[in-house]
C-alpha cells in the first residue's frame, strides 16, 4: 500500500484527542489574537490618537477594508478545500503564511511622517494587506477544528481550548500593550507601537508553528463527493442552520464591536484614565479565558448549544445596559467587567461548535461537506460584523463632534456612554431573538454524529485501498 501525495493519511475516524493536541489547537487562536486583540480593542484608538487620522476617515477605511476582507473568506475556504497534500488540506496553509503574517503585521503598526492623505493611504494599504494574510492563515485554522474529530463533544472541547487561547492572547495584549508601548517608546508612542507589535509578531509565529506541529486532520469529505464549487455554494444556501448562523454571527459581532471599539475612548474621555480602559479590558479577557473552559458544561446546563446561546444573549442584553448607570469607581467597574465575561464569554465557543454541527448537517442531509468553505463563511460573517460595528461606532463618534486628544463636549460624552451600554445591549437582545430559530438540537446532534462516523469509516477504507 502506497501513500498518494494527494491523499493525506486518515487515522481512526473516532480518535481520542490528546491534551497536547487540544493545547496545540488553542495556541493558534492565541497567535491570531495577538493581532486581533489590537484590532478589537486598540486599532481605532491607535489610528485616531497615535497615528493621527480623523475618526470619520478611520471608520470609512475600516468599513472598506473589512468588507474586502470578508469577501476573501469564501475564496480562501474554497482554496483550502481543494488543497491536497501529505500534511492535509488546512495545516499547510498555517505553515506557509507564518512569515507574511509576521512581516505585514509589523509594517501595519510602523508610523512615518506623512501628510494626512499619505497616512490614510499607508494605513489603508498595510491594514488591507494584513487582513488578507490574516484570512489566509485564520480560515484554514478555523476549518481545522471541523476535521480533527467527527465527535460533536470533541468540537465543543476544541472550541473551548481555542477560546482559552483566544482570550489568553487578548489578555496578553490588553495587559501588556500600553505598558510595552511606554517602555519601548520612551514617550514616543509611534515607536512604542512598532516595537511592541514586533514582539507580538515573533510570538505569534512561534504559536502558529506549534499549532501546525501538534494537530492532525482526520475527517474527510464523503467518499462520493466531487469538487464542484457551484454545487458547494448551492449546498450552502440550502443549509438552513448554517444560513441562520451567518445572520446570528453578524448581529452578535456588531454588538461586541460597538462596545469594545468604544471602550478605550470611553475611559480616556469619560473617566479621564486611558490606563483604566486597558485594565478593564485585561480583567475582562482574563475572566473570559477562565470561563470558556466550562463552555461544554454551560451547554449541558442549558440543555444544548441553542438554548445556551439564546439565554446568554437575553441575560447579557440587560446586563450590558446597566453600564450606563455605573459610578466612576474603579472596583465597581472591575466587578462589572468580570461578571460581563462570565455571562458573555461562552458565546464564541458555542458559535464555532454550532458551525461545525452545520458542516455535519450539510454532509448528512445534503451530501456535501465543504468544511473550508463553510468555516470561511462563518469567519466572513464575523468580519461583516467587524466591518459594520466599528464603522458605526466611529461614525457615531464623529457625528457627536469627537476630536482626538481634546476635552469632549457633554453630547460626545453622553454618546460614548450609550455606545458601551444601551446600544450594544439592544443588539444583543436582537441576537437572542435570531437564535430562537436555529433548529439543530441535542437529538439532531447525536444523529449527525453517528452518520458522520459511518462516513469517516467509509472514507478511511477508500483511502487505504488506493
């Protein structure tokens, strides 16, 4: 029996995932969030208050760049589904993209003495290039979870480890960035950002290599499936649970993006302490990292992923709105952010576990498993949210009369308070309503798992005979 270059070796269809492999998978999102933690929490602040671009221009740039970014996701997913190497379909892309991921990340946060138009052009080019490389490494990374194991329970665990890594990476960024910028820059924030991101880039490269080395691909497409992009796209549109998850993802991320994208501005201009903002983001990230470990148990507590997602959003909507009433007392804010993490952190692990279930639904009910394309579409939906949410926040800020590094008007202060409380709370409530219509319940999960095991066994037998 010989191994074909175009057919990766397929181990047992129902493997036992070891701790090292789970940690290795989680390391990939640590690497991703060394950049994404900046995108989510500091990017708008960096461009307005450090690089020196107007809020309106940054909002428009982010909207255009991230719109182009999510358009790329399905393309990258389709490319991954057609990649066949001894290393698998998805793992090679993680390896290949490490060098450009590091280099372009550093360039994005390197400042030059340019005119305002020159700054906008430079920011647009570098940030667009970085989002494209981020897509090329993050789409295969996300899809990898769908082929490491056919078991739904394993995927919840992998999603939990993934988001332990994600929140650990975000915690590292929120806990160190402000201090490293000050240390490395010596008062020059532009230099400080460049050197800090250089450190993050090398750490991200090492973590992505660990993910590549520690993981294996085990689940293959149905044996009879042929590569047909038109058929794959048609199958996606007929995959009702997946279509609903795309809508749900966009709404959920818009809520998060408006709140997180406004946090640093809120603390700098409302409480008067930029450091407070970094501390609260750090506290939230640490608490989130700890709570996602229990996502599997939270899903059981609510008797399924769907019920958990619905209830978390409804409870979170009310809690988010409470922020408007908080007095400016450090310990009260710290407690608020810890409880917020406990409430909201399980949402993203649940989302990706539910996306993996929709891949099984497509394979069983529609005869089409396009894991890369489907996961890329899950990512693109989040990027739609991350293009709309921050853009809305920055446009609202600009409309309120915001001026960087100046004392803000009472109207702008009021707007900032709304952007971290009632506005994201209302969008979270909408996400809860959307989640009510998701139809893959616990019984269907078990049915899909049994049939996927059978398909994987058939694929393994077929591969062994070639």
